[in-house]
């Protein structure tokens, strides 16, 4: 009888649900479908009040990012879209590193209000340039819709912020030709 008192019961506390969140959806995912929460879903509950999570959620609804049409409905349902945005933000903060460890480090330390603004503005700047490339040929019709290729394009544009949009447009057209588009 004393052994039962030593048994550890796992549980998750879900707080602050928005009108878009459904406790029933979480229940079905975990208990009926046997789907384990992915890292983004866990981070949402663990770091709910963090600046980094707020930033990721803010940039995720940036219209120029939405215009790129990168995320499927399934990707959005499981928060994989936010996970990808977190990777891009961690690149902006820490450079090219092991993504998952970098994200966990940033969540653990969080970011200041100043870092929040700097990262947001930098993210928007890169996305604005990519959105202009998207007008030449939609990324959704190219290899750059793929996560790794988009990450490479994003990091290239960030590392070459000094290049004019005209030069970026020209380089994008060359990349499309080399890719057979």
C-alpha cells in the first residue's frame, strides 16, 4: 500500500487558453490519438509568459510572412510554423548553431525588451526582402518553400543586408534558373 504513494503521476497544467485553443483538442491529441506533444507545444505551456514566445507569436502573424504561403494547415495545427519561426529568430540572435539547443537556451534565459525589438525589426527586414522576391516567383512554387532551403535564403539575405533589392532580385532569378524554374 505504501508503494502506491511513491508512484509518480505525470500531468500537464493547461492555462490561459485563447478562443482559438481547445482543451478538447489537446485531450484528443494526447489520450485518444496517442500523439505526444512536440517541443513547440511543450514550450507554449512552459514559457507562456516569456518575451521570446510573445515575439515568435507576433512575427508569425506578420502579413509579409503570411504572404509567402510557407505553412500548411497541419503544420499550423501542431505549431510547427511557430517552431520554424523560433529557429529563424534564434539564428538572428545567436547565428548558425544547433537549432533546438539554441531555442531552449533562449527560452531558458529569455530576451530583454530591447532584444525583442531588435530581433523583431531584423526579422521583418529580412521577410520584407523575401516577400519582394516572392513577387518575382512565389516561393511556394520553388524549392525555397522547403524549410532548409528557406532557412538558407533567410540567413543569406540577413548576412547580406547591405545588398540592394535589385541585386537580390537578380540573384534570386539566377537561383531560379539554376534550379530549372
